[in-house]
C-alpha cells in the first residue's frame, strides 16, 4: 500500500545520514534491493559471529561457552538490536519524504532488522545451511506477508516501513528455531 508523499530534497548532514542508514547503499540497486539488504544483514551477522570469541576473551576476560558468555551475548545483542531498530525507525521516518514514497523500495533498513530478528531466535555459531535457511525463511515471510504483516504497512512513517519486516522476522525466527531444534535431535 505505497502512497506517494510530497518529496523534498535532503537538507544537511542529518538528512544524508538518515538516507544512508535507511538504504545501506544497496537500497539504490535497481533489482531486488530488499534481498540485497537481507544479504548485508547476513554478512554483518557472520562478522559478529566471528568477532564474539575475540571480544569475550580479550575485552571482557570471559571464557567462551561459559554461562556468563552466553548471558553477555544475549544481553549485548538485545541492546544493540533495540538501538538499531529505534535508529532505523527514526531514519526511515525522516527518509520517507526524501524518497517520496510512504514505503520506498530504497529503504532496506527494515530488511536488516527483520533478518537480525530471525537470527535472534537461535544461538550464534549456526552451520551455513541454517544461516541460509534463516535468510530464505525471512525472505519468504517478507515477500508472502501473511496476516498481520501486510496490514502493518499502513502505519505512519518509519513504523509502517519497519513493522512488517519486524513481524516477518519473528515468524521466520520461530520457524528457524523449530528447524534448529530438529537438527539437535537428529
């Protein structure tokens, strides 16, 4: 339910930052910017996964795989994701009039949010088939938009841009968690 909104030109650093954070550069690609946004999120996820053992042992003096390590990971990821979502909603709200559409295709920060949320349902260190499954599950729910995902797009501003992908991420995360549980018993 995209609606044309009155377009305005960027006016200063804050507008350019909002555009950059909303589009992540890949939003301007002519073909499948949402899929490329999800790929950026997967790359960031894999990068964080590789850095976590170093951060835990070097910075926080926590041994890997300890109870405090797992607690630290979950707490840090939850806080960072909450901040990312709040900044993403703000940035996409500001970018809507700059892009001239209520749900611009250039906005991919919502895909990053949804993809991150998908992986929040399982522990770090997934095998590549499960990472691929998480990517595909999120894309499925983001494109399919089962109830109430499609209805969330009518919300105003950045909330309307992001809410549908947040819920798609929850749906995909639940499915990924079930798939992960099956891999543990098989």
